[in-house]
């Protein structure tokens, strides 16, 4: 089965968005990219002030309500439908529920028209992610450090990358190489640095 979906999971400011942009440039086929941040931005502003929406406390803890969860489920179903229709999709997600979040995706991906997914964990040391969070200026302080471990609890990956000391492009190339090997394509060594 050909892999048509890549799901990257990592905490806030772990570097997922940069990896996604590099992956789109590195992968031989055309891949669409969608992130949970875009989903959140697409929701009405009132979702950030209602119990059913999404809330972010002063210390960066994220609370998810039933209305948000329902829209998130519809969004994920839509992405899976796009893949089943022939698109290749990269998802940038934050599994606030750890293994339970992955299981929600897995239920959508299973079935008679199962979708082959490459599960990628994007790790980053909490202190480094917190520094990036401050530099970005668009995240609640404490969110990155709180999520650095939380989002990976109980999650099973095909591959993990760590952005603590590794650039996005290097991580993307590792993912692309893993995907190529998984699909039986010869490894492209033309961009690798000599040891």
C-alpha cells in the first residue's frame, strides 16, 4: 500500500510547521499540508470564550470542549476523505490526549478503504521549545514546556525526529528517506553530507 498520509505529532513550538514546509519541497510527489493551528484559526472567535470551545489558561494549559472536539472530528474526517480521493496529505497535529488522540485518528483511517499512514513524532526539549515560544510571541507562556512530553504519552510512531539541535530540513530529509525506504524507492544520497 502506498503511503498517502503523514501525521506529525509534537508539542507547541517543537518545529513541526518548518518540517512540513521542508517536506513539501523534499518529497517527490505533491503533498497538501494542514495543521491543527489552521483549524483553530478557522473557528469562530466565540469558540475561545465558550465552555464548548478551546481555552488556554495563563500557564499555557489547553482545555478542549465538546464543540471544538466535534469540529475537529469533522475536519479530520474531511482530510481522510481527501486522501481516499487521491490526495497526499501531511497533518501537523498536537495530540493533547496522547494515545487517545492517536486512536481517534486511527478509527478514521481504518476500514475497508484503509489509509496507510506514516506516524512521525516530533520531539524537542521543553526548555528549547519554551525559548522558541518566547521568540514567537504568539503562544501562551508555558504551553511549549507543558506539551513537550504530554503529547507523546502512549503514542506509537514509525519514526521520531528531534528538533532540539537538528534543523527542519534535516528532519524532513530523514522523514522523506524513511518514506522512500518504506515504499521500496532507492535512497537519494546526493544531498547527504559526507561523514
